[in-house]
């Protein structure tokens, strides 16, 4: 399984960015895909995740500002980030979980920087 992330970059506070992640390889239908982020000196944390039936989960700090969705293509997810804050800065990682198989895969990470 490979995860290819795109998007990210530099944005001013209050602005928007969109991340996308596409999974390829041996993909099982029952899965959870999501985004995690890691700021310098901090632990990696959940940003948002979405299950194969569309059930979503968000980190407390991004609720109401970020929206995760399944893409038009199979095994693709999008993360729309609005009203961004400097504390949203970090490396964002795409993750694919197979809860029934107990396996997880990570993408390579993409930098998101929000300037004040």
C-alpha cells in the first residue's frame, strides 16, 4: 500500500488550504483514512479521519474549521482547511487503517505553514 499526499504549503492566518491523499495497492473496502499532524516539539495528533461509510472524527482544535471527505476516486480523501490559525502549522501525514486486519500505513508527510 502506498499513500500519495498533495496540497499543503504556506497560507496566512484566516486563509484556506486543501490536502488530498490517494491510496494505491492492495486496498480493502473496510478502512479508515485520515490526517494527522506533528508540530515541532509536539506529538503527532489526529486532525480528522473518515471511515468507509463516511463516519468522521475530528480533533478538538479543528472542529468547525476543517472538513474531511471522501474523494471522487476510490480510496482518496480530501481535507479542506478553513479559517486557519498559526497553531495549525506542522507536518501533515495521511494514514490508512485496516481495523479488522490491525494494519496501518503512513504517507510521507506534507508541510503546512500558517503565518500570523
